[in-house]
C-alpha cells in the first residue's frame, strides 16, 4: 500500500515539472525570414533588409486572377540602426508579426560594407543569436548592394533565397568557379592566423527597380536576374579582391572543392576544340621546410570523359588519348599557377598553405608565423603536379566529323 502511494506521489511531482507549452510560438504570429541583407548607409549605420515569406502565396502560387490583384511570394522590410540588433528591433515597428530567423538560410553582405568595414563586426551577432543558424549560406553582393539582391523576385524559384542557394550549389557542382560557404565556414577562415578566407559572390544583372516588380516574373526572359559571380577574397575580414575564370577555378582546385567542371583544349589549330568533363578529382597539398625556407607541393589527379569534339579526332588511337591527357594537364596546371600567383600578389593565403606548414611542421612554422603573409608566402616556392586521364568517350568512339571526312574522300 505504501508503495502505491509513493508511486502516486512521484507521478504528481513529475507532472509539476513538465514544461507544457510555455514557450509556444503560433505560426500566425511569426514573420518567417528567408534571407537577410546587410549594408552600410552613408551616415555609418547598418541597413538591414529582410526577405519575409508570404506562406499563402508560396503554397498556392501568386494570388490573383479574375481581375484581382497579385501578391508576390515574399515581402521586403528594411530598417537601420547603429548595430544589427537595433536594426532588427526597429524593423518590428513595421511588421505585425515577430521576426523569426530560424529558417533564414541566406545572408547577403553588400560590397561597400565588405570593403570598408569588413565582416568581422557582423560575425558576433550572427554567431551569438541562438535562433540564427550558422549553417546558413553567406554571399557578398558583387558590384551591388545586399538590398538589391534580397529584393529581387525570381521566376522559377518562388522564394528568391532558394534561387541563390540552388544556383551556388549547381554551379559549384558543374562548373567550379564559385563556392557555397556557410557562416561557420567563413568564421573558421576569419579565425585563421592571417584572417584570410573566400566567400561566394552573387550579382544582380539588369535594372534593380525592374527586379522588384511582379512584371519581372511574368516575362519569359526577365529583364533582371540573379547570377553567381566570382569569388570574394577577404583579408582580415575585409574584401580586397574578386576572382573570376582561371584564378577562381584554380583556387577551387587547390582547396579540393572541385566537384565537376569542363576543360576545353585546343586541337589541330582550332581553339577549344575538345571538351573534357571531369568525373573524379582529388587535390592534395604537402609542405616541407628546408634551411628555414618553406616549400609547397600541390598534386592534382583528375579523371574525366570526352564530352565534345569539334574536329575529326581518332580517339581509338592510344597516342591520341595520351596527347589529349597531356593537353588537359597543361591547362589545369596553368589555372593552378594563376591562382597561386594571384594569391601571392594579394598577400592573402586563401589557399591554406600556411595551415599545411603548421600542421606538418608546427615547430618550424612558429618561426615563420609572424612574417608568413608579408614575407614568406609571396615568395613561396610551389611545385605543381597534375595527372589527367581520359576514361570514357560517351556513346561513340569514332568522331562524327571523322565519319563525314572519310565519306568525302
């Protein structure tokens, strides 16, 4: 009998400890933020631009029809303040709901802010807020403001933030001149000894005013669109350079972030006559210190397929395949070299060579650490080795143009 009373008393005590719904948040009271844009105003304040989802418009498409007015899938609100927290609080005076940042998956930094003030003052608030996720993607507006990017309406992806994320993901996977990095990735780069890191760039192409209008969604060829554009180079948190084309892809190669790309090589006097599509690739970086001088070795191994041939080529001949592989190696090596030269010119070790030396030769790196960026890295001796192999040729071995050439004889 005593045991039953003890169990009953224990159940009553446990019930008293249950939290129930004391912290509940009703969906009708939340303004779900999908993207955040941060700029700097002329008077030195932070300008916060918020992209807020209209749930009903996203679920059922744009509302309208039958002479009614149409509504976009997102609504834009902005506010300014001496810091990000103040700007966010001020924005609440314009919104009938509580700002909810847990679903914000994109942070856009204006180029002017990135160049003048840098990212360091912004990182603390993004990392400190328990509601904001550091897994959100960060991009820098290329030759634009963050507000212009956040306010742009996109025709295919209803939520513009998703357009940016998917574009970065697929261009990283297929082309290799852009990178998709989270806030946490950027924080780790900024905390490195030299404070150098890279961030993906995005650009508004077209008229910013047209980009905000519903008419932009109703055209088969929108007058204003968003596109991935370049890689931003940060030194001590500030934007110092933009990388495009060969230096950009070479940087991604060395960082071993290439998932897939296309290498065009010249053949028989024709420029970019053969397209080589990478399938597997791996880059490794090693370091050694001899007589107080660091040396870096970069080794890249690539396997790929023949994607296109615009000249008659007999790829059944092993010697021809070997020559194609040599041309691919030469092209990749050129891109790696350009990336290294650009980084050394900027005195920004975004390639992580210092980390490799520190990891493999920690005691010796302590002697080089203080002068690494200004003395040792710009004059660093780097050996580049590239292996490239052709594995497949698609659905045909013999070139279509080769067959035409033979029939004309």
